[in-house]
């Protein structure tokens, strides 16, 4: 059984990113994995100030104190981190990007808790159009730099042309979740 943390970077509840998350979660849970979704839109997370003074307390490694402490606690328990985001200006949403930036404090701990550490990552993207290539390349690069195993990516394109009320569960996201061993 794997413990999976999903960082939901969508500012809109019940939208396309949530639909991808629910499909992924159903697939992962069908294989006995534990999935925790962190709803970043409901959390108070300050942007990184770039102080490079984190890591003094491994439990709360950032110099700022806010809801990132909940993310750090769940991160430590998780084997897999899933980044879920709408495509904003060909990149992650601001909610997710702030969270990613703040993860750096884990690298500043006496025992680097960010790089390697047998973690894996996945990416779920809801794209209004059809140009997520920059984000997909960045995610692959991020997995390489973090030394995490890249489980895969799912992109739901052309969401601007879809009606969320009529969207079916996403088979690709379900299969990605179900493929985790």
C-alpha cells in the first residue's frame, strides 16, 4: 500500500482539475492505496521569501508558519506526490507554484528531505486549450532534479469547450492511479 498526497492547485471546486483528481483517486484506491487530497485553495500558504534559512526544525522546516506545516507533515508520510493544476499561462497555478516553492525548505534540513528519498511524482493537468507542452517538460525536469520516479502525466485538453456537468470520469487518470504498484 502506497500513501499518496495530491496537491490540488485549482482555485475552483468541482471543476475539471477536481474531476481528474477524483478519477485518479478512484483508480489508486481500487488498488488499496491511501490518497489524501490537500485543497490548496482552502489553505493559507504564504509565498516563499527566498531566505534560504529553512531546515532548522525538520518538522516545520520553513521560517514562515502557516498551513505549509500541514503539507510538510503529509509529505513526510507520503510515498507519492501528485501535482494537480489547471493550466495557467502554460504553467502551474499560483496556488500550486507557491506550494512547490515552499517545499524547498525540506532540502535545507540537516537530512535533505526533498531530493531522492524514494519519492515518486505524477501530474494531472486541466488545460483550457491544447498547449501544455511547457508544463509537461518542466514536470519531467522537476522529477529528474528531485530524483523522484516519474509515474506519469494526464492532460485533459480543451476544457474551455467542455461542460463540467457532462464530464465523465477520466479513464486515463483512473488508469494512472490504478497502475501504481
